[in-house]
C-alpha cells in the first residue's frame, strides 16, 4: 500500500487549449501534475512502479468558504460536509492519476477500483492511497 498527501488546493485537469496551431495543456494543470509527481516519488522511496490491478482511494479536502458562519464552520470541522461545486470529481482524479504515471504505477489504466470523496476541511489537501488488488478477485457490489 502506498499513501501520501499533496498539501494545498486540489487542481482539476484542465481541458486542452488550442493556440498557434498547437494543442497544449493549461499551465496550472502541468504545475499540479508536477507537484503530484514530487510527492509520489517521495512516497515510493525508490520503489519500482506497481504492476497489476490497483485500488485508488482519494479524499479531496477543500477550504471552508470564508462566508460560512462560525457555527457552520464548527459543525463542519466535527462532521465534514460534502463539496458539491467545481471542480468535477472526475477531473480532480484525472490530474492526480496522470501525475502518478510511471512513478506509483506504470499507467493509470491499472486503476480497477476507485473511491473518492470531496469534503470541506480546515486544510486543503489531497490524500491518496494506492493498494494492489489480487488479479483474479472481483468484489461484488
């Protein structure tokens, strides 16, 4: 099992941009994927990328809005509230997955089981856990 945390605001994968006859990834996305790579390398501590099917679990923590009352803030710190605003959950996953390619795993197509939640919390961050799965076991829902 590999676990690590990327501190700071969670950045979703930006849509490709077009300019000067070229397609490019937005600078903010590129910078976030580089940040993910730094923390992923630290977590792997020189280990080879994982092979086979993997479970990816993420907890995306977003800053509590400044407009919230003290009472709502206190309640949220005791029992976190789900985030139901941008970024889209799938786009947040994609930026982190792409940043881990070649470091935590060979390619993000190895992720066979995905769990992610978006909640408000005191410190924005993305908590990541990657767990190898048995090749022949399928959990029933």
